[in-house]
C-alpha cells in the first residue's frame, strides 16, 4: 500500500502547517514507508544511506549544511538526492527553502513543502499519520467486543449466533466495537487493532429484529470506535471431541500475528456470554503466569506418582 504525496497536503496540510513550494507535477509520487528520513548523509554524498519512497525532512542542520556548500555545491547535492525517487521534501522550522532546492525539486518533479512546525514536532505527527494509513489491513466476518479490558474477536460460521452473543455481552456492561465485518490493521509486528466498517459503526444486525443502533440503545459509553485485538473466541458446533481440559494453547494467525484462541462449543442452554467472560478472565490469568489446566494436570500427575500434592 502507498499514499500519494498530495494526500499529505490535502489531508494533513493544515494540521502540519504545510504549503507547497515547488514540484506540483510530482504530487502523485507515493510514500510507501511510514518512517521519514533526514537525508544529511545523502546530501554529503553517501547515497546508499538514502531510502526512496520516504518523506525527506530537511531541518536546521540540513539547511545549514547546504548553505555552507555554496550555490554550485548545494545544487549538485540536492540534484543527486532529488533524482533518487524520493517521495517529497519537507523543510521544517518555518525556514525558507534555498533557491537551489526549489529549482531542483521543480526540475525533478519532486514535491517540496515548507512546514511551520519544528522538526521534532513534525516527525512524530507525520509518522503516526503514515503508520495509520500504511498498516497492513484485512477484513473478517466476525464480531468484536471489549470485555474486561481485552479486545475479543468472536468468530464462527454464519448463523451460529455471534451477533446475539455480542449483544448479550453489551447488555452485561461490556463495550461493542463491530458486528459482521471487522476491519483489522497491523500497526506494528505484534499489535492488531480492529474497528467496524465505515458504514457499520455502532450498528449490528440481529435476526428477527433487524438493524439496531447499539449506541442509541445502550448509550455512547457502550461503544468503542476501535480496540486492540487480544483474544479470538471461535464459536463451534457441539462435538464430543472438544478438548476437555484446555491444556493446549491454540493461536489464530491474523496478518501473520499469533493471537490466543479459545474454541467454545455452542449448544442449547449454554450461556455463551458467561463463557466468554470466563475465557477473558482465564486469559488474563495466563498472562500473569497462572495456567489452571496445566497446574491441575501437574497436580494429578504428582498424586498418581505417589508424591504429595504441591500444597500439602
């Protein structure tokens, strides 16, 4: 996924205090990496340091260095960088871009922006914005609810009752995020966040009732725009082959991130909301190093071997 340089100006221009100085023909150049770069070494001639497809930020140090080179040296340094497929230049600290930079950006069709913000303010703001939009994304047919502080993704075949369970959890004081379609983004190698589709925020479909507005029914505090995904609960049809002890710790691979997985069989009379609440509590205990099933089996093994129970 990439973002055109024009999106930086059109979407974040006011917040980042940006204005276009030169290179308008290159506004369709794309940014492919959320990390920005300060091309000091590249301007000094070490071009292997340069990463194309990134926003190139020129702060006080870079501008001072270009000024020290004089017009001819400055033009040569800038030209070598501008021709290396960079996405755009941003001059920060409300500094006036050197004439050589303006000329070479226009010649190479590289957008050149002037920014009134300090470099240390601009970089984290634009990096966060880019990370949000360049994150790996997928969609799932599932429900998503925040339960006890954990984001619980509820999966299962169509018609098994995912929406009804999510609604039951909301009625018990937990918070609703998404129904039917969950948009999942990977913001870093181990962090997943989920939200509803753009047109489905705060709404869910309950068979027999139709579309309901969760926020209007239960209050705005009963909904969240998005949340981290911490646990996947898969609702499965009842079978006698279900793991009775819960020894095995399964995971669900989502955008190459392993997420703890618990499979809960569905049958008449079982309170799925209560079981999911219990699954969340169990997951929180496991995070703290307490695995009830493993401890129970270890205790049985010690007793079977003739040794005293651990707490004897």
